[in-house]
């Protein structure tokens, strides 16, 4: 396991994933009944943007860095998009000093803990021992949280369905190993078999090696009734040139999400665009009845 998210935190892929995640949380919170957030690949929870690791790649500067000016002020979108970004922006503001340049970016656990309610439950799974240690320190004392140092595939099987019968499951692997795309889709299948009414998000990279197409094809073949694919390319896809974009397979997305993403996606694409290959797409792989 070489992958460390600290090198990539706040990049364009994180931005898309976390904005979508916050919209899902917001819709789940509309009902009083508590829910479970199961983060199968949690990372450490919070990242320094000026630390040695982030400075090596500077990926965040073409990600969250495009949403704030050098003084840390939000660079606004049109009002209807800004409203949709508000929960994401609020959490970023809560981990940064007002009037100062952006210095920290939350990971998925960081976004969840700031935004979820006292009654909601958060299950964070992280296999890397060092990142697990940092995560444990980050969540220390928060009674909503259980953390687990194990394989994501086992966590998904072990903890679903949740007793609350409401939940959101994030599957966000690093795709370091050859079999990881298939394992990721299997996790979605196993999770959905246990908890067919849960909301799921499976993240994937677009790298020019066919991985993105494979994940989408295999996910679609699961024939789950409500499956949406949101994909954002920030540049032309070239083999062996790294991350050109990313996507999310969303199962049982809360109903307003597709409309919201139809509005937000083109604006995000414009903001994060690196060359003429930038594209936004939103497709139902299996449409609701
Ligand atoms: C893309 S990062 C997660 C980022 C995080 N979800 C966020 O949005 O802030 C993937 C994480 O999965 C962890 N990981 C890798 N293989 C794993 C496995 N088999 N089970 C659980 N975690 C794993 C890595 O150590 C890494 O922290």
C-alpha cells in the first residue's frame, strides 16, 4: 500500500466527490430519522495544504485552489450554484482561518463530522496503519464515530444493513492494484445485496487506461434499479499522463441530486478546466422507474 491521500487532497477529484457527498448528506438530513455514514476508505480526515507532501504535487491548486483567491476569499459562482456549494464551503471555512489563505482541506470524515447530526452514526474504515492512527487522533472523543482498521470489503459486508435502515456508503479505493476496479464493483454489489435501499457512491479515476469504462460497465451490469454516473474530465485523456478526471457511480441518489448535478456539473467543469478536453457528463446507467 503506497497510496497516501495527503499528496492528492483537495484536487479536482476530491472537489467533485465531496461536493456530491455533501448534497447527499443534506438530503438525508431532511428526515429526522438518523442515518449511518460508512466511509470504507476514510483516509486521515484533514489535510495540510502547505505540508511537504501537498507541496510536492500541488494538486490542490488546480482543485479547491480554484474556488478561493490568495486571501482565502471564495471566488463565487452564479447564485443558484453557490447555494448548492454552500454546505461544502461551510465545512472548508470551519477548518480554515477567516481572512487567511486556505491552509487545510477536509477529507471525507472531516466533511461528515462537521455536517452530520448528534444522532447520526459515522463508521470510518482505513487500512493503512499510519493513516488509521492519524484518523483515530482526528476523531478522538466524537461519540458518533466508530473507527475500524481493516479491509474495506470486509467492513462493507460486516456493517450492512445498518440498524437505522438509512445510510450512505462511500467506496473510495486508491486503485493501486490491478484487481481493484473489480473489487470496488464487488464491494458495491455486496453492499447493495445487504442494504438495497442505501445510498452508495463508488469513486473512480479517469486515467486513459480503460479503468473508468470497465468500472462503469461492470457497475451497470449489476442492474441495480437507480444508478447514476457523474463524470468530470478536466483535460484530455492521454494514456500514461495521470488523472484527467474522475467519476462517481451513485446508487439510490436522493431524488433532487440529478437535477442539482445537471446545474452544477457544467459550472464545475468550467472552473476546473485545464484544456479543451474538459467535459462534464451525467447519465443514468439504470434509470428509476
Ligand atoms: C482515495 S483515499 C480516501 C480518501 C477519503 N475517502 C477522502 O475523500 O478524503 C483511499 C484510502 O483507502 C485506503 N485503503 C487502501 N486500501 C484499502 C483497503 N483495502 N481497505 C481500506 N482502506 C484502504 C488508503 O490508505 C487511503 O487512505
